[in-house]
């Protein structure tokens, strides 16, 4: 996907998340170790690394909460714990796939989607994820027959038509792409993603009038969705009406973004239809042959670069941070290779010597976390709700709301139970809360 901060992009979203997962970032919680997840409904399950087993349903709820909040590190740890304990626990592998997909680690995402399909060959969510990853990896020739087989299983699924249209656009087959988008719209009328992509497909082959009409409709359906407005700027520049494009973009872009966008769109205009699709949808920044060089080639990141080579890319930087976290259940298996064994872990690099020294010097305590919220007001409301459900368990305690600033500048407010610092007390309280179907997590963290 192209860096939206520099120029407009088409909508590749196919799971109704509107790119939310792709825009969130992992909280820097170096030194935080998940520990002591102890639930009452243990049944006859085995122990893992000497720890008591957990209730997988509650654990998945907590992992999903972390994933939705953009705390990919903790989401990954909980999903991996479930995957390690149960070789056939499908939900944890699906969660790992979605987490890596959100981070832009397509090889790892494909790995875990494959594991899900080995457990359940009919799992549609894993099949859809695989199709999207094939497109993200710029493998449309593989994606098209795969998606056509999926359509036979679910012929009314507009998301599959959307992906199929994207694959044809990347191949330079705009007529087939437009047919796919159109068929998707017959099943999901006024779907903004389909309208955006259909408009761009027309623009790729220089049919600007229908493109402008479709984008205007998308803007009318939901003016808060800025992608349609960004794409309208793109279409006007491609059509030669740069002044009109600048007028529209003035309200949604900074002056610097506008200049970079116009330069990029002008370069896109020099490409062929399929290359235009690859540049817009995937962020491909240069093409072989006698092509004019992208004027932003030294500014924007290429979608197929390795994470280690683009530390300034927010998602890639977060992926590197996640992989550096020290974990108790470390397993040395390549994320890029799909193994035959049903359980596969992702390698995690050791914490740097300096970070380890800082971690050792910090006093560690145990806290009971009840959730994560986008603002302090919601965190306070969350405390009142949980306290009301706790049947007096939380009556002696007060809430502790800690502000965490994510790497992209967003604030996240974690809700803890105040005055709980001892491991035994924290584990007992969390276990009692879980007995009341209240999700919680015991974290080992720095006191400050």
C-alpha cells in the first residue's frame, strides 16, 4: 500500500476495517512480560512451561482487544501462547495472521493463514486473508485463479469481487477489473471501497468522466471518508486539470503534501495502465525499462522492501519493535517459511544490551490490566462498568489510568487496578474477576 501521507491511494480494504488496523502502532512496552494468566475453567488441560493453563476464550478476547487497540506486541504474545499450548487452536493462528497483516509482514501473515487452512481447509476468513496477501505481494497472476475458486464457494461476496478487480487492475486488465467491481456493487450497492476502486480503474485507462462521477458519488455517500477526495485530486491531475485538483486538495492536504502529490500523480500519468495500478495500490515506486524516474523515489518507501531497510516507515518500525521483544516462549522458526508442523512460532530478536540494562535497573511490579481505551473518559467509564460487574471484588480498589503514547503520536489509556503490585495478589484478583467473566491480564511491568 502506498504511503497515504504523501499521496492518495485506492481502497484495498476488504474486511470492513477501513484500514484501522493498518494505521495503528505497537506501544513501546520494553521490559513488560506477560505472566501468570490463570483462569478458573482449566478443565484437564496440560501445563505449558510450568504455568497453569488458561481459558482460551477469555484469552482470545483479551488478545482481540489488544489487536483492536493497536497494541500488536501484547496481542501477538497472547495469540502465540494459545497457539503453543494447543496445536489445533485455530483462532490463535488466525489472530496471529491478522496481527502480522496489520503490521505489513505479508510473509508471516501468509504463513499463519496457511496454518489455519491446514487445520480447517474450509475456513473462509483464512482464504480471504490469503487472497489479500497475494495481491499485497503483487502476485495477481496467482490471486486471480485463487479468487475465482473462492467465488464458486461464495458467489455473493462483494469483498471477493473487490479483490478480483484489484488483481485484474494490477495485471493491466482494466475491463475485467471493472466487470468485477461492477458485479460486487450488484451485491453491495453503494459500497465506498468498490466505488473508489472502480473509479480508479477507469482513470487508469484515461476514462476520466466516469471516474469523476463515481468518486463524487462516493464523497456524497460519506464525506468523512477522505480517500475518495484524495482520489478525486488524483483523477483531476491525471486528466490535465491540475488547478481543479489543487482546489479540492487544499482542504485535506498540507501545502507540502499537495506538492508531493502533484509530482507523484504527474509521474503516474507517464505509466501504462497496469503500472498505474501498481503504483497507486501497492506503492511500487519504479519500473523497469525506459520509464521516467519517480520524483519521490528517494522519499517514499517501496512496498516490497524489507522491514530492516526502511526504519522510517511507521508500520515497519513497529514490526521491528515487536520482533525485538523478549518473550518467555521463544521459538526459532522462520516466519517466511511455511512448515509442515501444525505449531509455528515467529522468531524474536534479543533485546539490545543497553535496553536490557535499563530493564534490569527498573523495579518490576505486577499489575492487573482491565483494558485499553482511546481516551481517559472512556477508561473511567470502563472502570465503572467493570466495578459494577465485579460483585464487590473491586470495591476496595481505585482505578489507575496510565497514559501511553504510541509511536505514531496517538495516546492510549490503559486501565489498571491501583495498589496491586504483588504477583500473588494480582493473580488471585484476576482469577476471581475471570470467574465472573470479566477479562483481565496480569502484567509484569516497571513501577514507573
